[in-house]
C-alpha cells in the first residue's frame, strides 16, 4: 500500500484510532467486573493502552502484525483478482471498470484501510468482551490461577490472581476471596510471579 503522500496524516490518525480501540477494549473488559476503568486510569495509561495490549502476549502481537501485513498487500491482491466474485461480495467492492490503474489502486487502498479499521475494531471489542466474560466464569467456578504473590509496604503478603494493572493500580482477587480488590501501586513493595516450573511442581 502506498502511503507516501499521506503518511504524516495517516500515522497520527492511526494511533489515535488505536487509542480509542484500547479504551473500548479496557472499558468492556473491566465493565463486566463493575469497574469504570477510566476512573482509575491516568492520561498516560490511556495513551499507551493499545501498545500495552498489543505487546501483552506473543499471540496477540503476531495476530496484529499479521493483520497489518495482510492489509498492506490487500490492494495488490484485489487489483490482481478484481474479477473474483467471492472477494467482490465479501468486501462489497464496486466495479473498477472505466477507472485508470492509479484510480483503481487508490480505491483499493481505501478499501484496505477501511477493512483494517473494521477488523481491528472487531478484534479489540471481541477480546475485551470475551476476556471479561471468561474471567467472570473462572471466578464463579473458582478456577482462577493464583500465580502471583503481592508483598505490601506493611510487610503483609497475599497470594492473588491479577486481573489487570496500569500505572496506578493493581486489580486482583486474593486466594479464598471472590471480591475484586483495587490497590494503589504505591502501597505494594514487590510482586512475586509463581513460575510455571514452581506451579507444576506443587
């Protein structure tokens, strides 16, 4: 896809769109626990939310990169297979008959951008809703993995299942409890991760 002309406009607008998606995903996830995450987020949390999410898991990172790579080449695919009925129907493409090669490329670039935007929207919303739903299911069935130990500033410690974090708070459920606790990071001395080796040895 040729972004040479509008690259300076597309990059900030694209990142702004990712920020909005990050807010949507986090809001939908935490809403299912009765938490308005925006009340517990700083401006920095909001700005880095899409990057934090994309890099939170190798699977998510590879999936997002795959989406961008696919849509990068999508205009070429559409131009090469512009008579393909399946692609025309799936993407609701209009006929490029009568258009010059440059006009056809521009049209398919716009299609690729719109398709990428919708795919990302569906992915962020879907994972936000699904993440909250399945976590709630595990809470109800008492199937959470308490694989972190939080050590507090008063030297107390608790084994917990962390639901999420940001620059200001930890959101977690302590072992033996079903209520979500929200603790400021400033009151936590350190967090110990129970590694898979330790976890399975128990």
